[in-house]
């Protein structure tokens, strides 16, 4: 789903109403692909105060958009890049003079300016162009004469000779939209005046072009797919996206995926509906609507209401009205719907980029632990070899008078016969030694294996603990929602020795803390308590008024379980899966079932089982939880637990 030309026209209309004459105050960069601008818009009616609004502009390859957002966007990094500094230099303090959009193009222009210091009668203006064109999306700043001052993405001549996007180069608009007819590029048709005859001609031209392409193809014939009517519209009409084209076809025929060659009657009806939808561009009679899929997780109906946005448009989406499990939601603002549709999508994508290097390190370590576990299990299997060496050595000593030096092997009667050892045993020999010498060699192998086997159980336990630690760190990384939380996980990974990083000893940290509590004269002064090494755990108030503590990483788990919880508080954790420790503070009261279920939902949500529909959550008193031997922070074992099943996210109801 992306913003098409007609949706951008509705966005531009709202911007003209809300942002004209607004002052640009703050410019930040939430992610590498986006810019956010805070504008102070003066009151539209007398007696009302002005209002700050955040404008979100994104050139993401898959999530490109431009809209007003309700909240200040979060930032991945605090240091502003060069393009943001350039925008601040030229645009902060200016006022928005006009909002423009080229007809049927996915390009919107914000013209902003201020009075000229040398000549107050004149104004200095700048043009901020937002191009929402998929992977070619960009944000470009130009002066009033169209000279590019800077851009979010630099496009050199080696990438696009037609349009070079770089500083001190004249801005060139995107090339005009074209269609192919008999191998000749022609301008696309204006949808507001298109006729059935034109659509029929386009249909014939598309059939001829498909035949030419098929005849020139040298590969083996494949299963041919019937061309759809909506594809005919997107190829030949200005500004028609797949969503808009399907809507026109559905309104005309009652079937959005109708194939071509359906007859002149359908083309007449289709042309009428195309014109009716396209005229919204000029009439501005918008009816914003959002379509959501409700109550389904994948193909399975969920017991709690979960809505997933499917599509949005500035017109009524009739094509979804009869589909099962769909909910149509109207709104007064297309900006609100776009904001809801994309909420968190680009942030999650940017956070994945932040997490990926650390995830790769932990995943490599996890695979190493798995391989080591398999090798250790193989070493345990050699215990049979040890017993065989011992048996062979003892038999050689028993029959030493029958074994001659120089033999390569000997078959001896086994008087130790049991279910494991056979009646006769073939003993390999070294011809250089006699029976006693060969027996001593076999005893040496036996004792060597026994010594090695004595170490294997400890190594297996140590490796299992390390593997559990790595799994917990992977869960911590998955639950980290901000760069600061990822940094906390990275510090923990560094302290575990999986990546390079300075290790600060506990004594050095204590000394530094004591030093920070003193003035130059050496007197101590009161300071705020230092938060735990993993950051501050989440505090949530339950529906019944109980405090719920949630640890989102190993250090926070350690903090809530062993420092903030009391013996009679309830401790919860997902069974057999790394995740958060959840504490329900009892405070001397009986904890109701509803609070337990809410806490279990939180434990399920803040765990690796977040994507499941039903999760087993164990709970017990905090006094029955203790540290795992040899485990890192937050690694525990527990007893006297009970289990309930929870749905991740159900606690949000």
C-alpha cells in the first residue's frame, strides 16, 4: 500500500487548510529515510489559540509518505545529519506560503519563505519537494529559482542521466507518465475525460503488444495469465494506482479482478466510473476511509479483537464492503488515516537495522553453542569405548601366556560375558609389544578416556548455561524498542565477552559512583538514585489497582525479581521461553484472578512467544525463585509453580 496521486491531492487540501502561514520551528530526522517538521499554525478563528503540528515526510523505498502526525516522532539517532542541518539553516523560522501538487503526480511541494533582511518589501522563498515514488522517493530542497540546495538522497549521472539530484544542479521534475502503443511511447490518457472508445483502443493495443512480446520471447512457453481490467487502467491512465483502478472496475462490474475482453457495455460503465472517481481530483469532495481486517490472526479467528489496517483512500472503498472480516471506518481527515495505517511501521524497520548487527553476533554464538552441545554428546558416547579398552586389557593379562609377541590381533574367550560384552573378544595388538605391553597401552587409553569423560558433564552444564544466556540476550534484543534499549543489550553482550568492548570492573564502577557523589572539597551531596545497569523496568497499574513490574532485559529481570519484589509478591514467566520477569506487588492483599491474567498477558507479550495465540505462563511466589547456578543476571530456577494460559496482547483490552 502506497500513497497515490489522488490520495496526495486530498493530503494537500488538508495541508492548505491547516498549515498555510504556519511557522516552521523544529526539524528533526526520526529515521534515515524521513524528516519531521514541527509547524506552529496560527489560529484559524478569532479567539482561538494557535497549534503545533508535526509534519512527517518519508522517502522510504516501501513506506514513502507525507502526512501530519499526532505525536512527535521518536529518533533513532540524536546527531542530526548534514541534510537536516541544511534544512534548519534555510527553513527554520520561515512560514509556509503555499502547498502545490503537480496534476496526477506523486510530488508535493511546500513553498516557505521569510522577509529579506536587506529589503523588507521582498521575500526569500524556498521549495521543499517530496517525491513519493517507491524506491525512487526523495526529499529535495531548492531555492526559488529551482537550484537544488540539498537532498535526502543523492542521485548521480551514473544512476540517472535524465535527472541528477545533487547540490547546485537545476531541479528537473520527474518524466511525464507514458504508455506504449504499437511500440511507440505516448502520453497517458486524462482520466477525467476518458471514453469507452479510448479504453477499447487501449485494450486492442495491449493485446497486440502482448502478442509481439510473446513472439519475440525465446524461452519455453509458460502458463499464460489473463490480463486484468484494472491493469489496463494503471498502464494507460494518468495517476491511476492499482487500488484506484480496482475500485473503478468493481463499481462498474461488481468484480475487482475482472479480466479484459468483457464487451463494450462493460467499457461504457467502466469509463463512467473512471471519470466519476477522477473528478474527485478537481471537486475535492473527499470521503476518507480506512479498511481493517478484524478478529483474525493469520487465517485463524482470534478470541480477542485485533484489527489490521488493509487499505486507505480519500473515497469510499466499495470493493471491500462485501468481504468477510472487513471493517470500514470513516474519518474526517486522510492525514489521520495515513498516520494510523503507518503507525510504527518505519520505526520498526529502522529498529531492525539497529538490531541486526547485534543479532548476527548473538545468532553466531548461539549456533556455536548448539554445535558444541552436539560434540559433547558425542564425547559421552565414547564411554562404551572406555569399557571395551578395559575389558581387552584385563583379558590380555589373564591370557598373557597364550599371546605371543609379533601378533597383530588375538581372539580371546571372555569369561566376563554379560549382556553387553560378547562370548569371544577380538583384541587388536601392536606387534612390537608382548601381552603385558599391549595391556598397559589399552589401560592407558582407558584412563585417558575416563579422565576426559569426568570433565564432560561439567562442560555440558556450562555450555547449556551459556546457550540459555545467549537465548535470553536474543530475547532482550527482540524486546528492545528504542536505540537506548538496544545499547543496554549491547553493553550486556560486551560484558559477556561476545563482542569487543571495555569491561568496567565492579570496584571501578563503585569508585566512580562514590566520586560522583562528592564536591571538589570531598563532601558528599544528595543525588538521584542510580538506575540499574539495564535501565528502568516498566511499571504498569493493573485494572484492579495493583502495581506490575516488567523486566525487558536480563539486568531488569534481576532488578525486579531480587531487588524490587518481596517474598509474597507473585512472580510470572513464560514457560520454557526467554522473556520478561513480571512481578505483581501484593502489598499484603489477595491478588484477584483478573490481575493475574493481565500480568500473564504482559509476560507473554514481552517474551519470544509474542507471536503465538496462546502461551503457557508459570507463576509462583517470589520466595520460590532463586538464581541458577553459574547463570548470568536474570537466570533463575523456580518451584511450586502453577500455570495459566494467556494471549499476548489480550491485556491491552
